[in-house]
C-alpha cells in the first residue's frame, strides 16, 4: 500500500485478491481507496505480479514497485495522472522480497532479494534505466540468511526483507535482520562495510520494523529470530544513530508486547505507533495475535499502550499515516480463498492529538498557503488560519511486510514573520535527510493539534 498526494491510497495484493499462485508474473489485483468517501476503483496491473515486490516513492510521488512473484525482473510505476500502473524498465536481476530505498539524488537503490545477484542495482527515474552496483556485495546477508534457515525451528520462511536507510552522509545503512549490519556506498561501482553485531539478544530479527523517526535516527522493533529457543517474536527494540561517523546501535526499553509482522508508523507529532503482529512469529497465523497498539515517545524513549485494533493484522498487513494525520491499518493474510487469516478490510486510528479531553474532535489549524515545491535548504513562506507553535513534515510512503523506507519525519525550524502575516520555514539543507519526494507539512497549535497535511514537493537538487 502507498500514499497518494491527494490523500487516497493505492493498495495491491497478488495475482488473486486473496491469494498468490506461481504465475508468469504478469498480473496484480490493485485498487485505489479514498478513506474520506470510502470509495474504491480498480487499478489492476496487467503486466506485473507485484506480490512481495520492493516499493518506494520517487521525487514526484510516483510509486515504484519492483520484482515480486515469482522472482521476476518486472518493474512498474503508479502513474499519478491516470491512477493506473504502467511498466518501467525491468531490473537487471530478478528480485523477490527486495527492499528499495530512494536516495538523496532521487535514484533508487534496490537491494538483497531472493533470486537476485549478490549485489544491488540502482534505478534512475530520469532515464528509466537500471545499473548494477557490483561493489555492494551482499554475500554475508545470503550466508547468514541460509545459516538461520538451516538452523530454523521450522516456523518461518527463507525470504527476508532487509531494513535499509539513507544516512545523513548519503550511504545506505542496513540494521538487519541479519546479525551483521552493513553500510553500503552507492557511488561508482558501490562498496560495502560490515558493522555489528546488533546489541539485541535476538540477532536475526526478521519481520520486525525499522523506522526513520527523526533526522539520522532509527527505531528498530520486534521481529523473530528463527534460531532462538523458545520460539516466537521478541519485544526488544533499539535506536540507531546514523549521525556518528559509524552508525551506533543501542538497546532501549522493550515494547509491552512481543511482535512479529507488525507495522510502525510515525505520526504528525513524531511519536511512533506500533500496530498488530503476533507473538508466535508464525506466518499466516492469527493465534497469539497482538490487538493492543503501543506508542513510542522519542523524547522519553518510553512505551505506552494505545487503543487496540479489533482485527488481527499479521503477515502481509500494512499501516500508513494518512494526509489527515490519522493512521490506516489494513490487510493481512493472502493465503488463498477462505483462509482464516485473510483480512480484506481496514481500520482507521484517530490519534489522541486530534481529540479534546472529553473525546470530542478538536478544532484543527489549517495551512492556507504554501509553495508547491522547494529545494532542500530553502526558506519557504507559509500561512495558517490560526497561530501555530510547531511545524513538522513527513514524507509520503509505500510499505510492504512492515518495511517502509520512505517514511521520514522531521521538525521544521521556523519563525513568525515580523509583519504578523504567516511564517518563514527553514527547510533542512541536507538532501540525504530531506530526501526528494512529496511531503505532508503539518502545522500544530499550542495544544499539539495538527492541521491536515499540506503537500510540499522536495526537488532533487541540481548537480
Ligand atoms: Cu510476502
């Protein structure tokens, strides 16, 4: 599932709406959903089976989906004008369960995946072409994955999505789920440096989450280590600091619940909500399901339980922040028609920041004027209908399997204009932090109530 700039969402499943089959890899059931009106329309892809594809958003908000069932090279983009999928240049390697990450220059690094060569490749959206990066050697990931699968307690899968994030100095950091962490360079032929191991007790935390919740900061949560006895998911969490010369990871307080297959969403105030997952770490399984949500406060580094969901959201479930600052939690399953863990529905979470003390909806400030687009480092003028005391911005995102490499939250430095009219916002100047793409800017009043997100495109800096 991915955000569209107007607030709608595009979702997709596989060759079938409720299941996947080995296919020539050329069809996906897909639909666009309007969360305000509840309306759907079909946007099926008749050229590419995007089941377990890599997903990331480009500079103009276009959704790029690459690879997928059954280990294909196909690549597609979701055209924001026609609201339909169209083919893009195929990758050099077939990739199933690959992770994509958009870099500060607007290109996409596509990494470690089933069926792929032992190195990554890079997509240039301007030329619609792929180039191999043979120096981004991923053999340690394959070797560790194979080792874990060999020692596995038989609950899991051989397929791992890798967590990948851009560092402030433009490298790509990989905090797992292998024990060894990696730092990739994507310039020239590419390069790799091994880091690690992680500070967690469980070392191979597949199907956890990794979230860029602040410039240069990651929150990694949960997942399962198939070699660990007793079986099951972990509640461990760590914070990674990417602003140091070499990324440093430290263990923090654990979540209230053990979880695998959950989702993590940064909200408009910078807190992170963790939704769903199960405690047993078993694929396609709603036993031991986690209905309680929990919220991480990045200032105090503490966890608190939040409103529960009522529908299990496990393997193949998704969650995203929406334009109106609420959170959608959806899907799960895809194990064939009638499979009891298929959940073809969604629930929407209203964060506490949208409510008064008595539970009624709070009055929200509104952003009435801002530019359409800006460069990193630019000062922009913005008007609101009420006085506000904080501005934040979040990049629109695509997500699959709990992986969301697009998600980026930051506070924006600002000052009130002397003439009493509006605000001047000083945008982050580092394009490796302010990755090109479409963002929602939120204005928060003194009570912390956010506006609806206003669209701001961050452009690729001219070289
Ligand atoms: Cu999958």
